[in-house]
C-alpha cells in the first residue's frame, strides 16, 4: 500500500484512531476521509513572482469566481453598504429598501468616479463628482441638468449588478453575473457545516494586516501543519502535526490537526501533564496550574474544560460536542481564499492580493463566536499598521504569537522564490495535498481559460 504514490502516512496514531477514544459521540462529518493523489510535479515559482500570472488571476479568477465579501450583519439595515476590494477593482455591497442584498461595481456610469469611498449608510447612491444618483436597488434616480442628457434613458442606465449569494451569515459576490449559481458552488461545504451553525454567530473580532508576500504564499502557510516543527516548535508537545488528516473534494478541502496528542516528530515521550503544560504555555521552571488526573487523558480533560468555558455562551449544546470538536483544528478552505473553521473554533481566514500589487497581500483573521441574548454588533476591522505585529492585536490572544511566527517566514519565502534558480516548488504528496489541490484549481481557472 505505501509503495503507491501518495499512500504513505506518518507513524503514530491516525486521526480516525484518535476519534475512537473520544468521550462523546463524534459527528459523521469528522468520519469522512477523501484524499486522492494527483501528482508529485513541482508548482511553477512564477505563480508567486510574475506580473503575468497576476494579470491572469485578475482576468480569469477574480472576475469570475465566488468570493467572500462581508457578513450580513455588517449591512443590517436598508442603505447600509460595505466596500469590497480585490486587486484593482472595487465593489459596493448594499442592502436595498426591500432587505435584499445587491452588489455593484463601485463606479459611476457618468464619468467613472468611485460611488462610495467608505462603508456606511445612505438613502441613495449619489456620485460626489457631478451628482448622478441611483436608488438603493441600482435604478437611476437623478441626472442633474437632465436636459443635457437626452441620450441617457433610465431603463438602460441602472447600475450593473454582480451575482450575490448568502450562506451562514456570509455574503459572497461574483462579478460574473452568469456564474455558476452560488447554492451549487457552496453546496458541498454547506452540507458538511450543517452540524456547526456558523450563521448563529457574531463577529467578535476582525484583524487585518498587509503582509510582504504574494497572497498565495500567505494562504498556503495555513493549508498544512507540516511547518509546525520548523515554525511553531512550542506547540509540538500537544499537536499531532504530521498526523493531520487532509481531505480534498471538488471546490473545497480541509486539514484536521488533532490537539491533545504529541507530534510524531518528537524523539521522546510526552506525558499527559507535559501536554497540558505545553498547551497552557507554562514555562519549564513553573508548575502547571492544571494536573491531569491519573487514568485520564489531557485531550479529554482539556475538552471538558473547553465545554465549561463555552457553556455561558452556547448553553447545554456544548454537552453534545465531541472532544474532537473542542480540541482539533478543523480548517476548511472554499476555493479560492475563504477559510472557515469547523466546530467551536472561532477562526475564519481570508487572504487576497493587496490592491494591484502581486508581491504583497492582505491577511485577515475573523473570530465568529456564539452568543446568548441579543446579538452583539459586529466588530470593526482592526487594521494593523506596518510596524505592528499580530500579537499587538490583543483580541487574538495567544493566536497572535503564532501568526507572528508565520509572518516571520512569509517575506523570506517571497525573497527566496524571487532569487531561486529552481523553476518549481516541491510539495509533499499527502501533508501538502491541500496546497496541490489549490494549484490544480488555479490551473483550471487561470491557465486553461
């Protein structure tokens, strides 16, 4: 079996074996396994470094693919609007008077000025240049000095629409009005998330930063756990990095990295108490505040602690959650750049080009949290400045330090790919198969169109 390409797996307990020891019923979605070996060919470095590839992405990907724009509760009332930008294009996402969400290219049909410069609320869409105005639904409302525009007919001068889709409180847009229906595009992912109600969450935090590398370099750093030993060695004591399960389907994939089990790469045994101390980030010369009872496992004890931590916000629903849902990193990706995490992990990532610069990117981390009572208002975007690091965003907690370790690598990957004489990037057959899946779809969308 292991002689077949892509069939080899890390020694140690598999993810499915770990689920057998769970103290609670495990949802069927975590029992799924789907990984197909595609190829072991290198990925061209030009996809990260060349302006030509960036221009192809603009033409064949970002102008035609479904992409996450905002949350529905960020535009709750008629006239509320959100500006979504991708490469050199800007779009206006707005709630109409009937409550429908529409999206338009953020450009006046008169002389092309951006219609809106900031998120906010309006009673009409009026251009600040000459005053052309449209209703919230995009229909022409006013042409100043209409006598001089007899050739402008309201019936044909509505704002052009982008396709819009909604799922679990997320708003997606597609500049291609004739795109595949969104319900079809998201169907596979939505089915797997039925057990986790992301729609019944609120945006607790949203941190964004411009990072000095191509957007795919930033994204791919969060598509595998293979880098943990080199980049995040402090978590190896309680994270089964190379024993992660990688599943790829059509337009979505996932990596599940188990918590409460040590990395198989460690050459020594890790006790249950040592795993707990490592997870709590306790120094070696300090006593851990929590001891694992004899006969218990750190994984089960930590899961129980997590249930109690979330009980205030999620009620008794936590009692139905498995240890896996409380402990594991369940990182999904919907092509091309949307990363919602499963279970009670609050994380959602988004990675995109920074304007029209193919050598910088925007990295965003959003926390979606359960709540009780009235739904809290969504957190505004906290933009980190160039000199700031993710650990400066206190709302990220310990995750900020992990991001800073990733950020340390990203510009150096960009610099290395700009300098290397090697024409391609070499990937692992299994652990980095989610990265290969991304490039398989990039080829289909960008190169073959």
